[in-house]
């Protein structure tokens, strides 16, 4: 059942690498935020799944609002001359680690429970 | 547990994979292109455009001069003949007509072999400098050269030989090595005087130097504009 998401990841990767569109240098910041936001959402989704409180609306809306807010921050930073997008990068980075830690905890506890059952 | 989560996760994975590889690719492209070289390519296109424009203008000047010549030739009648002859010699002196005759062709190039052999050495020791061209030209003039051109650029009274970075400007045209200096005059005399100094020094420094005598050498006309805003003729006899 983990095959389909992996296939999705692969398909996205293939499309991303075949697409030849030149991004203007000013928008590279925004792209990097989008990368982090999407990675964060994937890990957040997996974490929620393992904790049994998964909600598809929360996941997708979370991705879009997070990405939008981050893009807005980056834009505001550009206007103000402050690298505000770094704040978004920082938050996403921290969340990535937190999600990863949560996933690890859940998986480990699941594994232990299974052993005890056996 | 239902399988409701499968589709959203797949969509997210798809988006994440897409952005990840896309950004990777963009960054890979960026690292190979730096803004300075991009600006330089812009400048290069501007220079190329301007040079094209200069070429067009030069052609226009040439055409106008040809027309003028035709009109003048049509008017050759009696007394005018004398004036026409003096005009012709004046034009040769000014470098406004292509000329042909005996002479020599000197070819000099950067000492790329030497630079390759000593890559850590100062490259300035291995490239041709404008001063070397100036010296050769001066010696040719001493040797009685009647017409000189470098890479097809006729040298006239207003011609400059000037250093612009790694290129040389002659008649405001960029010239790059190898440099072919053609001179019309007595081949024996020119060879003698040229091989005595600057060329000898260059040969000692292992620059690729070549000197050929030519029976029939054609030196092109000066293509640029000639205007006198300040100079006025005075007391002409």
C-alpha cells in the first residue's frame, strides 16, 4: 500500500527533471520554499497517519496555506530588504525534523507492540 | 482503517517529487551561469550589434566614395586631368584607395606553447602587446613602407593602435591574434630593417613569428570616415 505514494514521488521527479522552464533568479527563493513546504506536508501526512488522526483536507489545505504564507513572507521580505524567507525556511526545517522524530517514535512503538503481541 | 489517506499522500508525494527535482535542476543550471558572465554576454551582443552597424556605415561610405569617383571620372576633361592626378596621389597617401604592389607580410601570434609549458608564469609575457605592433609598424615606416595594414585594417594618419584589455583596437576595430601585418615597399629593405630589432626580440622570446616576401600584395582602403573639424588648409601651393 506504500507503492502508490512512491510511484507518485517518482512520477513527480520524472516530470520535474524533464520540464525545461527557466526560472528567473528572483523566484528561486520561492521555489526553495515550495520544496520545503511540500516535503513538510508529506512528512506531516505520514506522521498523522501513524498517529491515526489523518485528515486529507487538513493535509492539502495545510500545504497550500503554509506555502502561500511562506511565499507572502518572502515577498514581504523582498520589499522590506529583510531576508524574511529565511524565517519560513527555518520553520519548515524545524518542522521537518519534528515530523521525522514523531514518525520514528510511532514506528518504534508499533514495532515494540508487535513484538509484545508475539 | 480505510484507504482514504492513499490519494492525498500520493498527491503530496507527487508535488514534493516535482518541486525537489525541479529545484535541483534549476540550481544545477544556476551554478553554471554566473551573473557577471551573463552581463558580459549582454555586452558582447551590444558590441556585436554596434560592429555590424559600423560595417554597414563603412559600406555606405565606400559606396558614396565610389559614386564620387565615378562623377569625378566623368568630368575628366582637359585641365581637370591634372587635378585628378594630384587627387589620385593624395588619395593613395591618405589611404582611401586599395593599393597593390611588392612587399612583405609579417605574421605574429601569441606564444601559446610557452604559456602552456609554464602555466603558473605571468601570461603577459606570452601575449602580443600593442606596443610590439607599434614598434613593427614604426620600423616598417622607417623602411619606406608605402602602405601598411594589420589584419585588413589600413593604417592611415589617424589610425590608432591601442590596447583594450586582451584585444587591440585599430581604426576603432577590434583585432585579435594572430596579427598579419602587410606592408608595400621594397621587400629587401623592409625585411632587413624589421628583422633587426623588434622581430628579433620576439623570436628570442619564442613568439611564433613568420615573415614572407610577396610579389603581389593588395592592401585594402581605409573604410572609416575622415573629417576635419578643426584643421584648415593654409597657404596651399
